C-alpha cells in the first residue's frame, strides 16, 4: 500500500508534537544551572528571621535597658557628688564657727595677762576686797574663754614642744632633764585645739 503524501497541516501537527515532547535533560538540571560546560550550583537562600518585627522590638528593648542603666549610673554619681559637696560645706561651716572668734581671743588675751600680773603684783598692803575683785574679774575672763573652747597652755615641768611652746632662753639645770620647761614666762592658749598663742618658756639644758 502506497504511503499518502503529507500535507502542510500534517507538518504543522508533527512540529507541535515534537515541541511538546519532554526534554531528556530536563530534571537532571534541577540541582544546577549549565554555564558553558560546567554545572553551577544555585546560591543558598539567605536565612532571614521569621519575625523581623520581633527582632526590631528586641533591639529597641536592649537599647532602652542600656540607656536606663547609664541613667541610673549618672544619677548615683550625681547623688554621691551632691553628698560630698554638702559634707564639705558642713565641715567648712563648722570650721568657720569654731575659729570665728580667733581674732577676738587674741585681742582679749592681753587683758587676761594684765589681770594675772596685777594679781601677782599685789603686796601685803592690798586690801582683801581689792584682791578679791581682781581675782573674780580674772576668773570671769577665764570662764568666758573656756565657754567658747579656749584652753590654757601652761607647760611647766613638761618636755619642750616647739609646736606649742616658744623658747625664750635655755638655762643649764642639772635637776631637770634637758629640753624641759623650767619656767613659763607667758601662758599659751588654744582655740578648739588650734594654737592661738604659743607659751613663752625657759628651757633647761644639760649642765656642762
């Protein structure tokens, strides 16, 4: 039986059937892409967070916590500095209160010295009333000084201390240890533990 000649319609159907056939290489290139003679593996997908909004919120919370910690630290530092300033101010005020009378005390001491000398200089001809009046006045002066923190420095027989004593002379004396106070020429005074006037003294030295 003779084969019937193909018509143009038959050629078109054959061509479409050929295009519809699956490529024998298809499926083998699923894991790669042909680039020339090489098969290039596809890039690994970038790992992204499943919840970017939660990550952003966590970052903001961490930043806020850090800011809060810094603010607390600054507040503690400021409180400590304020406490130090207040303490220094209190100390300065206390010091000013204690030593505000220093100049006045220095001006008053010569009056006390004069009363002491007057009392010592009174002879037997002085009346008891006169002597008692000077003694009472001197006692009142000492009481007022003591009330405001003034102490007397009268170091007779004590070792010489250059911080509180002023040596007016050195005299050999075998009966006393060297550098001992033999005589107090003028009493010294302290105001709340601070020297206002040193005691003027005579100091013993070793006999030659």
